[in-house]
C-alpha cells in the first residue's frame, strides 16, 4: 500500500501574493517560497471568503463559510466542537500538530482541538521573545525571534514523527502588523527605494462613499508603533506619504524575508530526511494585504490585493512543477482537498469542494466559475471599513456595501445608505473604474446580480433587505 502523504501546511498572516517573487512581485525576492512554485503548482485565483484573520482561519479548518461556522468577525471565536479537517485527519490515524498563530480564541471551548500537539501564540502574539501556550494550561516563555522559533518547533515535530503520517500546521505570525524584523534584518533594504504601486495615488473617484471613509492610508499608520520613528521635520504632505510608505514596506518585507528563510530550512530538512516525495507542502496566507495599493495598507475589502490568497502546493506524486492554475479555489476548498489527498472521506456538510485534481492539471468540467464573499465588521474602530458582500467571476466583480452593523460584535457606527460597485477585471484589473451605473454593462450587471443571489441561496446566506432595490437605475 502506498504510504499516506504527510501534510505540511504553512500559513502566514497578511502576506500578499504580490510580495512573493513567484507571483511576479516587483518589490521582493522570496527564494524559498518560490521553490514550492518551481516544484509545484501556483494558484492564481485563490481567494478568501472573508478577508480578515479569524474568519478566514475558521473557514480553512471547517470548510464552511462564516455565516455557517459562526466565525464572522475578529470577536467570534471558533467553537472547537465544530468539525475540522485536522480533527478528521487525527481520527483517521494522522499525528497532528499546530505551532504558531491560532487566533481563534482561547479556553476550553476555543483552544485547538484535533491536534496531538499544539503550541500557539496567545492572540496576535509577539515577534520578540514570545510567550506560547500549550495544552493543560502550560505557558512557555521563549527566547528569540518568533519566525525562527516556530520554524525550530516545526522541524522538531517533523523529525519526531518522520516515520508516521503527520499533518503539521506551521502558522507564522509574520507578516502581521506591527512589523518587527529579526535583528539580523534590521538594515536590510536600507539602501533601496521600494517602488510604489501603480495605484499609490488613487483618488478613489467613482468608488463608493463608504470606501472613501476607510482608515487605511499611509497617514493612518502610527509613526512610533508602526513605523518605529517620528516623522522627520520639514516634509511636505506628499513627501511624508512617501516616507511612510518606505518605512512601512521595508519592515513588512524584512519580516517576510525572516519567514522565507525559515521555510527554506524546513524544506531542506524534508529533503535531508527523505520526506519530500511523500509530503504535500502548502504555502498560503489567511488573506492578502494592500501594499500601498490604492494608497492603503491592511485588508478587509473585496478588492484583489486583499481578496487574493497566495497558494502554492508541492506534492511530487501529482505536481509536475512550475505549473499554474487560474481555476477559482477558495479557503473553504482546502479542507476537502487535503482530506481527499489523504484518502479520508469528506462529510456532506462541508461547503467547499476538493481541488485535488487541479494539482495534476485536470480541471473538472463543472468547476466553479464564481465565488461568494462577505465581510461583516461594519465600521470597525480601527479602520472604519463597511460591511459588504459580493461575487467575483473570472472577469467581473460586483460588491454591495450594505453598511449595517447587524449587531455584529466589533461593529460600530450608523446605518449608511446601501452602495454598489462593479468592476471589469479584464479592462480594469486595478479596479479603478466603477461601472455599476454604466449602461454598457447593464446585461453583465444583471447576470452578476443573479449569480450573487444564486450563491447566497446555495450557501444558505441571507441577502441584505432592500439591497437589490438600491441598485442605481
Ligand atoms: Ca491575517
């Protein structure tokens, strides 16, 4: 009998695909993450169903959308009695472990379940000398840099379980705000000028009013906490925005490099142990991030830079290497995919669908051609982002900002008017031209409105009352 594959699931935090050289990044080289692209498949249309840490992590583990698993915001922890795919792997005889960021709650009902070993950061955790938590209330004080420590622990786990099927979840804290590099990287990029993205000076003309209110601009970064320096005297506003961007991006990229080095060490160890052939190695991030795009940092919105997850998978039994897929795959599809590869049945309640066949380049004829997204945290205190939902196809995107707290935890502010946006991703991939009221798009708009309603029905979510009536005439 063929040995069951190991799973090494590496997930970072807020690492946008456009900060990975395998995805054509203009700003950084990530040679170790790139190895997975060279030897595996790069997914070019992998998306989260809710672009914020806790909900995306819950959707990955449970294979269900936020309105089904109940993890809709940062303040709705995961009920650890829910079915998860690590639990299913453990039940099927896998040794399971999670090391690093959990961010799905703490305590008897929210601690990791389905793991033989867990060592996690409390909440967001710290970059330097982090405290880590284990089962039975054990608190471990660590000395060192978080990405290095997580890497060390993961290598220990792999060595210990090299002779049995294992599923290891290596969940990096990097590259989450506030960005603190490893001391060896403090001066990396000091002599560089990080290129600004094309939309850095976006005036957001034509976008929803709710979008113009978000607090994600360079001026919303805290100089001391985020940028580690007071603003130099004598800068014009434009100069200050440029200075802030450089400070922000250099620390973000230093943190990315620290993690990339650790990933290289793990891949080397798999090679040395002779495990690479039998191990599915995944690299992803819980969602994307704005790297100065539209003038912003952060995520939350349904625009491409935030919606897209990097997703690289290497499994030499199936992947030919250096291949790409533009099939739409979602975080809810991860659970059934890894279960199928492990030969473990997928329960009916799982909403995602296995994309295992895509690893060898076979796309099922009836593969999904659209995806559903919903962000629930209306006017959160930090970023003032609107609640919204929408649909994305391979060519277009439709977004409804319904702007109502709906009594969601973490939500604030008044009920604002419903607004809609629509983008033609083929002619306007940077999403700068809202065509919701453009008569030339009337037919496509109707089709997208119907598709959004179909997805909501199929997935069991509720449309916001009066949303369709609020479409511009
Ligand atoms: Ca995140």
